[in-house]
C-alpha cells in the first residue's frame, strides 16, 4: 500500500491508520510524513513491522517518507544521487522473493506549482529517477515504484483536464516524461487492471468541497517493470479512506 498522509503525526492523532492492523499489508509506503524519522509515532498502528526505512528533509517539517516492510532486506538507502537537495523524498529497499531480485522505491516526487524553479527541479528529479531505475535494471533488479508522482498522466486521470492544461501536474512536459518512463518498460498497474475506469482519483483539493464532489486527480501510482507484468493480480484506490487530502492506493502481486 502507498499513501501520502500529508503529515504522519496529524494522521496519528486522527487514528486514521488503525485499520491497517486488519489488512495483510506486506509493504507500506508513506509519503509527506512532515517529520524527522524519530518523530514517526509508534502508535500509528498496532502491527509491528520488521523494518522501517525512513528519509527526512534537511528542512524540518517538510516532505519525508517512510517505508514499512515485513521481509528480510538485502539493501536500503535514501537515493542521495536522485534526491540531491536532501528533501527526504525516497526510500529504496532490495529483497529477494520467489527467485526475483526486487528493488522497491517509495517516492514523494516534487511539486512544480510554486514557481518556475521548482518545475525545473521537478523535471530534473524525474530524469535522475529514471536513470537510477534503469541502472537498477541493468544490475538485474525487478522494479516496483510507489508514491505521489504529482502528475496526472492522461485526461482520464483528473476531473477537469481542460481547465488544468496550464497547471503544473498536468503540463505537457510533465505528461511527456510519464510517457517516456512507461516507454522504458514500466507499467502503470492501475491502468493495466482498469484501462478505461473513470472518476478514480487519489487526491482532492481541500477547497470548494472537491472531495465530496469527486473533483480529483490521480497522481499516486504503483509502477512495476514489465518483467513483473504477469504477477500483477490487482491494483485499486481506497477512496473511502479519510485522514489526508490523498487516499491510499494498493497493488497486489502474485510473487
């Protein structure tokens, strides 16, 4: 499961993660923790995961990611060659299961809306990330990527595409990078399972009752490298789960 919680301590106070104890979730990727690693509450759920791989921003209270896992790991890092500003945006873990050597990356990609410099940085981050994934594949890794990509890929992925053609998050340059990413052999698992499903979003503005009216964007994704295609069992969005302006997304693999 992957979820941008928009502040993990806030979600903890709302007890918005307690339901996870009832689900069989082997990997839980959280973005935008807005906390240092030691500030991640132990009380967020009762389940005890074997591993916590965290990243934190050099500027306190911003970004931050956390990846909980229940399997033996062979490697973990925060990808400093991609997250060059040390904003706490990536967790990377490696593990082996059923003969597959897998690299799983939990990522909070930059938002490009604040100013032109941040859009430039977002596109540079995208390119560094793709280069990193390609290097992992050359090393024999199968790839799983989860997180908040901060871009809706196609018009079907947001409620009002025409009105947002000049908004970062749906700019041609951002969408073209997603085309490029997929052309390198990565699968958008939700669209693989639900190629024509409409009105399926993972983020809603807090303004003007957007969530109640389902005026949203699908900007959270699970990607897998194409060698894992036959293992994709299901991919879906938990749009009824509250606690953040995003909702969780889930990928089920038959490994």
